[in-house]
C-alpha cells in the first residue's frame, strides 16, 4: 500500500500524530459540556467533561472519558449516585469554575441534590442521575460507562457547546475563547 498524503483532493497532507495536533484536530468536532458532580462527606465535588456519549437504551447507559491524572474522579467514582448536568448556553461561568484546578469550583453555581450523593447544576438543559457501571482503560483516560437511573429535561434550555477550544451557545456565530 502506498503512503496516503491527500484526502479527496484536499491540499493539506496528513502529518504524524502528536498530542498538541491531535487535540487541535479533535477541537473541530463540537461537543456538549457536562458537569459530573456528587456530594461526598457533605462537600460538593465536580468536574467538567466534553466527552459525553449516549451508549445504550437497554440498559440505559451513557459514557464519559476521564483523565487518569484527575484528582477529582477518584472521589466521584466512590459515590453511590453521580449527577450529570448537560450544561445550558448560559452556564459558561459554571463550566469554567468546575474545570478549574484551584479555587472554589462551586462559586456562583446553583447546586441541587438528588438521590444518594448525586448533585446537579441548576439551569442545565438536562439532568441524569447515574451510577458507575464499568470503567474501561483507554490510553491516558478511562472510559466510564454510567447507568442512568433517573432524568429530567429542560427543553427550553439550549446546550452549551465546546468547539475549537471555545465555549459557544448552540447556533451562535460568536464565541469566547479559553486557554487550551
């Protein structure tokens, strides 16, 4: 087989894969922004992922990907139930706070509790209450399958989207860039 250098007439040749270029390329695919939260020992813990994928209707499963370097996931995975909040277009500040490595992640965040340890962000387009079903090693991340037990949707709330290293309101032409 010959070396592939052009895709369907595209002028750009394929290059070797490195982490920086791969992250930039993945950024061309828009994704939703999901807060993953739980109350543990009376204190809220949470992180943000943009790797949320519906997996199965029977049983009801979704997946997220979590870096092994996360200091928050080891706490969250112990919770009996975890809250997934599919963030709304007005929740960029909550997304930024929850993705911060320092400071009060829940500053100015409207937090709601569910069953067990589950915690949810007010104003989200949907809430899913879930438990860890299985974790699969995948490179520098774990693919976490979560079984959905209860849910609530807010159909009038547009989703927050992450695309090309920026939060965007769904269908909005402008965006505010964040550091990668």
